């Protein structure tokens, strides 16, 4: 669900920004929770996004789009920076900590999880296989509920470019869905 559109641009004064914060909080939190599974991390990232928005309030230009699109652009940048930092941290920890061996029970639990999530993994793999520009537009429109024009504003591209990218992303996922459905049908026919 998309938050109501703010008619006023975000401002640096605490009272004015508080109104903007209240209007956009659910939108930003929804954006973050669709990209992380930790409630504490979601709260931290949401706070970081609004802090960045407050610090960058003077960069908002109403001629370039709605405040929510500007805020989505900031949100994408904050999350990208966080995940880049997390990846570096994990690589460093792996080099220092070494590896723990898995026992048979660990392996069985992992196999059970893999089997239970096969379809989701296939779709996620196809989503990940999309180029970043296609994936970015698809996520903003399909997951975050932005219009194509708003997604274009958040990404800093034209609406026509966003429409083309969205079309290409959907076509790529349709081909995968068709192949997956055909494979599942063939397996069910073989079992009967």
C-alpha cells in the first residue's frame, strides 16, 4: 500500500520534517521490510533513510518528481551501502573465523529447507539473473507499488526507459514461469 502523497517537499526544520516523516514512514518501512528479514535491521535502516533524507533535504527538487520518488532514491542508496558493507564484513569474518564442519543432522536440516523452497529459489534465481536496471524498475513497480513514472523518478531515468525495462523484465520472468510450469506438468504426468 502506498503512503498518501505529500504535497509539500521535505524541509530541514524539525517540525516540517516531522510531518514529512509521519506521511512517509509506512512507505519507507515497507520498502525496507521487503528487503530484509530482521526487524531490528529494518528499524535501523528506516532511521538511517530518514536521517539521510533530513541531511539531503536541500537537494529535493519538486520539478524532478514527487517527494516519495526522491525518498525511494535515497532508500535504495542507503540499503545498497548497508548491504555492500555487510558483504565486506562477512568476507572478513570468514577469513578470520575459519569454517565449522557440518554433521549429518545439519546436512539433513539444510536439505529439508532446500527441498521446501525449490520454487521460490527458482523464481529468485531468475529475478537475480535480470540485469540490475531491469530488476530495479520491476522491484519498485511490482513490490513497492510505485507507478512507472515514480519508479523512473526514483531511478533518475525517463518514464519511457522505465516502461521498456519493466516490459523486458516481465517478459523474461514469463518465459521462466512458462518453462517451470511445463517442467512441473511433465513431472506430474510421469508420476501418474
